[in-house]
C-alpha cells in the first residue's frame, strides 16, 4: 500500500532552536509511516536517506526580503513538483506562518500577542534615528506575520497544534478560535538529560567553573534575557545577599545592559555569564537549581530539561512549562515573574531546605519521563491521520458532484 505523501515546509530545520528542534524530532519519527518531502533552505540533524529534501535557495540581505522570497519560493517549488514531476502531497505541515496552503500548523507563538507586548519598543519617537531602519524593518515584518496569522489561524479547515495550552487564550482573543485544539508538549532527550548524567558530571564541571561546594548555584539558560526575567532574578539575588547564592546565565545575549544593574545591586561576584555550548548538560550538572522567571514563554525547554536532570525548578505562571509542574510537588511556580520579592522567597526555600530540594528534584525527574520525542511522534501521527481523514471527507462531495455533472 502506497504511503501518504507529506510536505514539511520550514525555512530551516536543526536541533539548536526550539521550533526547528520540534520539527526535526517529529519529522525523524514519521519516515516509517509517510513519504516525507521537506521544503527548506537549510536542513541539519536529519537522516535525509529516509526522506526527500527539496532545497530552496536563501536570498541574501535583510530577513524581511528573504522571508518574502521564501513565501513565494516554497509555493513555486511545490507547484513545479506537482505540475511537472507529478508529486502531489496529501498533507502540508508547517510550523507557524510559512505557507498559505497548510493543512496542519504547529504554533510556537501567537505573533499578535508578541507584538502587543513589544509595541512600546517599536516607537520611532522614543528611539534614536540611527535605530529607525531596524525598527521600520521590524514593524513591516511583524505586520506581515500578523496578516498571515489572521488569514491562516481563522480558517477552520486548518488543524492547529499547540505546544502549550496557554496559547489557546491568545488564539481565542485575536482570532476567535474557540474549539479545543490538540496540545503536544515538547519532548525531552532522556538519554542526554537524566539525573545520573548530571551527578556524574557535577564535580568536574563545578571545578571547571571554580564553584565552591557551599555556593548554592542557580542556572538560567536561553536568549532574550529580558523576556526570561533576568532583571527580577538579579534583584532577587540582591535580596538574598545574606545567603551563599550564585547565578550562572548561559546564552547569546549581550550582558552589557545588565552589568550596571548587577554592580549597583552589589552582586558582581555572584553572577557569571557563560556562552552557549552543545553539551548543555554540563551547565545543568554545575547547578543546584534552575530558575526561569519568564515574563512570557510559550514553553521554555530548559526548565523541562532541568527537570529531567533531577534539578529543582522555579518557573513562572506565565511560562507554558508551568503546565507540567504542580507547585510544591515537582517544582515551584511564581505567580508574578516581575515580583523579585516573591522570587527571592522561593529561592530562599530551596537554599535553606536540602530535603525540599531533593524531593522536588526526584519528583521533577519522575514527571519529566513521560515527555519523550517518541510520545510526540505518536501524537503527531494521530493528528496527521485525523487531518488526512477530514481532508478526504471534505473532498468527497466535490468528487461526487463532478461525476454527476
């Protein structure tokens, strides 16, 4: 029996970025069930002997220009394959607003809500004229994505996949999608992230970083440190100056905007900025707890990986990862991520209660075991099968009508 042919449409696929990591992991688990055709400008970390990559060139220059080219080109490539090569896809899947004819879309972020949050930062009046070209570029790009969202997310024929339930509220508020939508929480690589691996690496990594054994070390991983809540975390450290607490911050952001605040808070000797690394498990190994007071996050992966490693985790109610945490059972949740006092008290609990740390870490690792990429693969297959069946049912009346005329 011939396999259904699935088109995966994504500008790039790798395992170094959140959305693209999901696409890579999901796609790698679909090859046995479907004939996979990938339309992308760059593909990494996939066994391309089991699928077909239709490479689309990247247009050099500003991101907006390449995105406009990408929107046109992926349609052109698939049109050519359909009309000239006879490649008809039974289903088209894409993460976000990457094509106009998708049957299934996974949503990492509702851009309309993101734009609402960053609107003050896009004001030309409040920024130097030297920033205007960049701001204008962003405003045009953001406007285009919102236009695409409205066109795609309001279409009831398109199946939308959420990676956290919190996204449903944004879809309802901006685009009127009120029906229950499937939620596929991100999987975790448990071969890499597990308590044994963390414990085995702990002594070596703490020695490498020069961390004393009595220093209770917090960890924050990610980019866009403003959104990750670093300001509140620095303020919380200031409130905890009576305790031996340090902070490691890993990511690609520029730390210079925070250095003055850190100096004024008197915690210069407690905060260290570290570069990203492929074997990120070593940062988890060096830490005593993970703290991610995100101002907004659909589903931050580092807290989930930290849970899998058996670390106690503090995150915010505004982070979708909190949906897999029960406060006080397998982690701690701060209700207001901007409240440094609340955050400091949660950290203090961990520093002063070793038994609480142990219990939260053990429960976190136990809870995290159910979130696997294999489970994700099974969920995506079920969603694709339902979408294929619905598409066949919608096509039946049309086929019957054409036969009788």
